[in-house]
């Protein structure tokens, strides 16, 4: 019986990267710590001991297709692992199940650790395999599975109307034929490279409505949130100066080598050069006024695709992770499907 739910999940190529273990340190570090997987044995024992686990069988045990039953089955081991690792979490919540296709089911959940909301998925493939490190066979008492070919990557479509784009800096006309949304982080090396090599080509293309949304990776980049709030406060007070400030942050400063105390003079110097009203921007920073909009956009993104590594692009509704050249973006425009066109009109 195939999984039958609406909405695709996760982003293009994510499952392949899961199998190849080419995922961000945040994702694997937190997931590995949380599940306490030592060769898969701990998770297998905990799940086998749970009240909803199936009785041992000589070969394989049946697995329910009911997402609620699977969620109940997995929740105990997740919470037990969090407790064993003494991770100070709160507000554990299952999000809506997502069917990638007939063979892959994602069960995303969210927790809050400190000030960071983290969304992580549990994947079930072919009603049998639990995606962790390593891969486990849930029908054979959570035995470790030898390497298998990864599933074919799937595309995820998110209409641009999903986000409040008018809250963020943009270029081009809102009625332009194409839309590109970038979620970036000022300490992300790939984002900075994209800014140097591609951004000007995109922002000067009259056929593209380009929107930049800060997505600070606060758990791994200590200055990313301060930079995001700063540049969004600049946008709030003097929108025309945003791109100058944004480019300076990306091209002239390596924020990872700067202490918190060193940020204010750097920000002040940029504001003076750009003719930005410094006292008003500083008041905005002190109040963290852009934070609700930044958080809302980030929560919306993670609710659809989990916790991504920056940059993330939404090109005419198609979600793409990692570096995209200008030619890559143009090729996506040229390969639009009926589904893409439909998302643009929603």
C-alpha cells in the first residue's frame, strides 16, 4: 500500500546526500547525538522495547502504514535519547507527514533547543528502511543495512506566495516572468561566493524578480543573526542602501574572525559610507525589530524542507540547495513543467 499524502518533501537531492553523508555538521551532529546511534544498536533496542514495537519474528516483522502509529513508535526513542544526552529541549511536536513519492515517507518533527527551533525529518523508505546513520531495516529488528543505491532525487515546489516577499529586499518588477528567492547567511562561504560571482547578473536581469531573505545559521555561525538584523534594519530605514551594505558584508568582511564587540564599529562604518541614519538603525538593532519577519520566513522554509544548509534558492517555485550559476538558473527557467507554472499562478 503506497503512502498517500499531499506535498512533496524534501528538497532536490537531499535523500541522496543523506545516504552519501554529505550533510551539514548541524544536521548530522545533532541527529547523531540525539538518536545516540552506535552502529544502530541503541535505536534498535529502544524501539524494539517500546510498547508499539512488533514481537520478534524469524524473518521480518510487519510495519504499519499509519503515520500516527509510526510517530508514536519513534517518539519514545527520540525523547529518551534527548534525556540521556541531557539536551535541554522543549516543545517537541510532530509536523504534517510528507510523502516524497509512493516509496518514501518523511515524518518531520520540531523541537526548540535554547533559542533555536530545529526541524528534522525521520524518513521511511519502501515501508522498510529508517534513514539514520547508518541505515536501519525496521522490518528486521533494526539491523544495519549494507550500502544500497540512493533513491532518485525529487524536486520540491514551493510557490513564492508562501512567503511574505514584501517584507524583504528585492530587485526587478513583481510582475516579472520569473522569480528567484535566495535564503542566505552572511557567514556562509557559498553564499559569499554567489554574491561575488552571480548576484549582479541576476539583479540586472529585468525578467527576474529577485528577493533576498536572511536565513542565519545561528548554531554554527556566531555573527550571522547580528548581521541579518543589521542589514534588515538598514533596509527598514533606507531600502536603497540595502544592497550596498549587503555586498560589503559579503565581499569585504569575514565575520567568522570578528568578536561580537568588533561588529558595532564595522556596522557603523558601513552606515556612514552608505549615508544611512545611524541612530535610527541602531535603535532598530537594539529592539531586534526585523527578527519576527526573519524567524517567520525561516520557520516556513524549515516546515517544508527541514533544516537546510545555505544557500537555498526557490527558482520559479523549484527548491534548489547549494551554489547555482546564472546559467543554472536560466536552465531551470527553460525546463519549467506544468506543475511549476501552476505554483507561480497560486
